[in-house]
């Protein structure tokens, strides 16, 4: 589970909902079922108009990726590629076939298998680059889902507020009821802003970050496969991998190599 996502949500709830509990009005003043239905129901209705149903249903797996997607670890992948480079340099490319089955990364396995099967580097590059491009396009759909939810929620919050104001202004005979009516009318705006800024917009950003990380990993692996195919030494292959890694990851690789 992604600790940062959970911690951010918990912290946000504490800072926003906490003061409501201790306020003079109490939590009951901030609960209004019709307002909630306008914001959430309107948001999902807009999503179904924007996207086909299969895309709307993908919210569940996309959300799971936000909470349970793991940050890629470049160092083990670096070690796998350099080990494969050493085997190919010593025993030839065909010697990699028995090693491929033990790899956990499917993208790397696919690239090495294509190389073992005798495909030229331009074919491998074209196919795997298209794989990366298609992955980025799929991820953009998930990102746009949450980004649009972050836009629709405040919009329907404003719609709910306007509905409440119209209802309130129908009868101005009781001045004491105006304050209560105004409070209820503003609740939908609160709901829309709350859901958009604590959940939907930050989660859209997290999905974009996940996509960038996965894309970078695959680009590194593609670079490694093509370098092995070109017959580069394990050191050169490793140097090409290092350009995709952070200084901290490079230091970790240097420590392991020195050890």
C-alpha cells in the first residue's frame, strides 16, 4: 500500500473534519443527503456522458493502482540487465534463453526473448516503444477520469448551491430562516470543493506520477535490451542504465558493486 497516499488522506481529514467536530454547530450541521446526492450523483452522470461505460467502470482498478501501486525499484532491474549482459558477452545471446524464465519483469522478458529469437534491433525497438506509448495512453485515460471528477464535483456543488438559493429566496417572509437556508445552500459547494481538492485532483496527480515512473522503467529496460543486442560490454550497458536513475540509486549501485 502507498503510505504517502493514505497518510495524506488521513491528515487532510483530520485537518478539515476535525475542526468541524469541535465547532459550535457540530457535525450535524454539515450533513445534508440531498446536497451529497447532487454532487456525487451529478459527477458520475457527467462521467457517463463523457466516457463509455467500460471506461467509467475502470475507476475501481485505477483507484486500486493509486493505493497499491508500488514505486519501481531501479536497482534490481539494473542488476538483472547487467547480469544478462555478462552472460550474452561471455556465452552469446542464445545463452540468455534459459535465464529469461527466471525474470520477474514481463517487459524485460519480452524484449530479451525477441532478441533471442533473432529479431533485429529496429524491430525490437519499434514494438517495445509502441508498447510504452500505448501504456502511456491507457494511463492518461485513468488520469483524465480523476481530473474530470475534480472539475465536475465543484461544478455540481455550485449547481446545488444555486438550487438552494432559489428555494430560499422563494420565501423571504421569515428572516430567521434565511441564515439556515443559506447554510444548507452552501453545503453542496463545500462538498464539491472537499472531494475535488482532497481526493480527485491529488489522485489524478498520483496517477500521472505512477505513469511517469513506469514509463521511465520501461525506457531504461528497452535501452538495456538494445545495448545487449549491440554487443556492448556489461559496464557500458550499466552506464546506459545509470542515466535513468537518481543520484541516490546510483550511489546504491556503486556501494553494491564495491561490496
